[in-house]
C-alpha cells in the first residue's frame, strides 16, 4: 500500500488527530476535512485511495457525502465510522455504495484490516473489469474477422450468380432450354448458399459473440470455485 492516500471526513478534530498520527507513522498520506462539502472540494482536485466518513456532520451527512464521492470516483472505497449503532443506517449506507460500517470507538488494528480488504476488493474489481473489456474487444475483433470472411465468400458467389444470369439470357436468345435450366440451377444454388452463410454467421454473431458489459457479473472472475 505504498503512496496510499486516506481521506478522513469527520467534524470532530479530537477523533481525527490520533488517526492522522497513526497513519502518518505507517507512512500513509492523510488528508483530513471537517465536512462533506470540504471532502468533495478536495477530491475534485486530488483523487484519493480510500475515504473514512462520519455520519452526523454539519451540512451533508455521511450518506450524502458517500453518494457525492462516488459520483467523482465510482470505484472509491468508502468506510463509515460512527458512534450510531443502527442497522437501518448501516443498510442504507451499504445500499448507497458504502464499503464497510465501523462503530466508534475504533480499534485501529481492525480499521487497518478493513482498509486492506477494501483496497484488495477495489483492485480485484479493477482487474476483473479490465479482463471484461479485453474479452469484449476480442469479441469485437472476431466479429470484424467473420464479417471479412463473409465478404470474401459472398463476392465469388455474387459473381457466379451474375455469370449464370448472363448465361440464362444467352440461352433465352438461342432457345437452349436445357442449358438455361442448368444455369438457373447454378444461380439458385449460389443464392441459397449466400443466404445460408449469412444466416449462419448472423446466428453466431447474435448468440455466441455478444457480450453485455453492464449485466456481466465481474465478481464471478474472482469467486472461489467449489471443489
């Protein structure tokens, strides 16, 4: 966790100061602010790695601050530290995108563990998201390749069809019925083959080469498989 920057948001300087000293002693960068408004102003200029936020503060409360921070940094881990022991508040905070919920007084060792877990999860999500985009890019490249192959197949088929139609026209001029029928079969086969190739490729593109990033469960990439 080198060069880690921790943002502490709490209106109580007596709570902030001991945390600052302990984090600084461990070599972490710390920025402390007394309100949600100050936190938003700071993050707009300087992104942070993790935020620790109180609930009851002047102006914006902890949940409002969380939502605003997530707007600026969607993947930012935010841990609420509060003296309020409320299941409802905890659920609201987690539903809004919070990472964890800790009661005061804070056990510093446990806080470090929670921060580590939050940063590990953030890194896992980042890596999984990158994998998703790579897969999506590969699928798009595959679509382009298949479309190129389809064009290479279709071009000679169109040529066969056109030449057959020219043959049909000549046969009509000379009343060569058997030869005209032969050319009609060739032209019909070219049309059917062209249609079947198109349907086959479109089916593969629609069903096997689609990737919906919004609905993809990126957490499945790092879930432990059952033995």
